[in-house]
């Protein structure tokens, strides 16, 4: 009995200290929490989607999801070989060059009309608080924070580990001028040393003027949030960035819903829709889109071009690692939607898009 009690106390102590590591961030308090409470999307102590949304599909249990995730994976969830890549020197870009560089998964950099923008960066090689789990694919980590120049706007869609990476955010801090994110994320960032005046926290359907000719409209997504035991304490986001010459939709994680059409009506058409296309499963179909729904979302947004992301770096679902992009391309062909699929690190010119190779085949 004494031995069992000691083990229980030890486990509780370990869990407590593990969950109180800096990388787990902080839940909002004080003035930040008071603003959260005023949000129409915050009720009963947590944020909610616009429409009722279950994390799991009807009839699916958490046990079933865990069993399939642990035991039904095949070797195809990871590439059999090191991924090809192309490294662009971001420090050497001309100020008048409009270009996008994708780092794999949902991380990308672009420069448009002289502004440097970074979205959901993750350069630590994993998407988990535990170092030996959810490691990135071989070849997908050719960039480090040293390769990133000074950033005008850092956009963070939500606080999941594969979108808000503690190690990366800490190292980028001296390079970032301004952060735009959802309500509640600022508590994490301040805990990690970011100053309050650097952080712009937003609710859905707000407009923020960033600089002359630059503004962002903050938009919904259909998802959830959380880094620890308490979920939905920060708001998950998508963004429409308007520059002097173009309009770009930056979609965070999202299931398909009516918000895409709403955003298309309010802020469309968009020149480029960057949408998450991977890590889906019928077991959680309401919080991650199926590939065919990604194309429908781009259509709803009135997008001229679609760039599918959220693939080619981590195995967070059971599908083959290259299935998302293949299915998206097939659906784009059926719907006549122009689709871009650059190699990791490849220089993708904005405004004058070039044909991309099927580099993964």
C-alpha cells in the first residue's frame, strides 16, 4: 500500500512539473481575460465555433481514435526517402521581390510589397512537447531560425504544438516587429518574453491597419485549441491580408463550414488562398477538411489560386504522407482550380505564378 501511494504521488508530481514547463505557456488572466469574456465566441469558460462542432465524428470514441492511431498506421505515413528540397536565401531577397517560401506543414514566409511575413513557424523538428515524438520527415528541416530575416508581421493561427512552437518562437523573438494572433495567445507570448506592445490579439471579424496600404481582416476557422489539459482557452483564427497589390487568405486549421463562403463574400475575391489539406480523418472530419473540401473552400473564398499546406512534414494522421496533395490536385483538375505545390524551400514568385513540379513523385 505504501509503495503504491509513493508511486501515485510521484506520478502526480511528475505530471504537475511537466505541465508547468515554460513551453506550455500560460492561460490568460487579468485584463486579457476580461477582454476574452466579452467575446461573443466565448461562453461557459471557453471559446466555441460559429456552428456546433464535435471534436470527433458521431459514434467515434477516443479509445477508437487512439487504437487506430497507435496500431493502424502503415509505413506510407512517412516518406520512404529523404524529401527533396531547395533552399532560398531569405536574407538576400531584393526589397521589391514578391515571393513565397514554404517550409513544410503550415509554416511559410512571404515577402509582398516590401513587407516580410511569417506564418506558424516550426523549426524544432517535432510537433510535440516531448522531443522523441512526432518528429519531422527527413529532408523537411533545411531551415532554422538563423535563416529567417527580420519579420514585419508574425501571424499565429492558434496554440497547437504544430503551429505554435515554443523553441522557434523564443529564438525568433529578436527578429519580430509585430505579432497578430487570436485572443488568449498573448498570454503564452508574454510568458515567453514578448512585450505587450508587440502583440495584437484579435477576435473574429476585426480589421487591423498594419501600415500604409496593409491591413488584416481576422476571420473564423472551425477547430479548437489548447496546449495542456484545458482546451479552447485561446481563439483559433484565419486571416485575410491586404497589401497594396494583392490579397492573401491565410487559413489556420479548420474543418469545412459556412465561414469560407462568408469570408469570400465579405473580403473576396482573394488572389491566393493558403489552406490546410492534410492530417484529416473521418474520425475527426469536423475539425480538419478532407482534401476535396479544401478545393470547395478555395472556391467559396473566390480564390484565383490555391496553395495547399499542412502536409509533408509530420505524420499526425493515418493517411499516406502524399495522399493529401494528390487528392487536392485531382479535385482541382475536376473544378478547374489553379493549384500551387512548391517544393519545401522553393522560391515561389507571387503575382506571376509558375507551374510547379510534382516533386514528391
